[in-house]
């Protein structure tokens, strides 16, 4: 194993650790506490960047780029879906509360 392979493997392992720790904690936080303070645009940009590196890795057949970026793509997609669902549910919740308030005033 030469120096380039050692550095590449080290980078791949580091990216896996970052993705697993950082992204899964973000997923849990969104699930428990909602999306307040979470940037959809940041995760869309992260998704785009990860997809770009993933495709680049496929083109050059580099597993050190393919594997961690595939994980990053999947996890950022999960977060994007969570944010969209939570935003939709918050809008629905506000409408239901408004409807109940109006109904209470009328009664």
C-alpha cells in the first residue's frame, strides 16, 4: 500500500465518521425538536456537492470518493425530506389551530 492509498483510505474513513456522527445526530435532532434553525438550502447544497463528488468518483473509479459520498447523498436526502415534511406539517398545524380558534369564537 503506497502513501496515496493510505491517505485516500484515511480520508474515506474520516468522511464516514463525519457522516455517521454529524448527519445522524442532525436527523435525530430534527425528529425530536423540529426544524427550527435548520437550513434547507444548506442541505440541498450539501446534497448537490455530494452527488457531484460521487459522480466524479464513479468516473475515475475511485472508491475513496464513491463510498463516503454515497453515504452523504443518502443522509442529506433523508434530512431534506424530513425538513420538507416538518414544514408541511407545521403549516397544516397552524391552519388547524386557526380553524379551531375561529370555530371557538363563533360558538
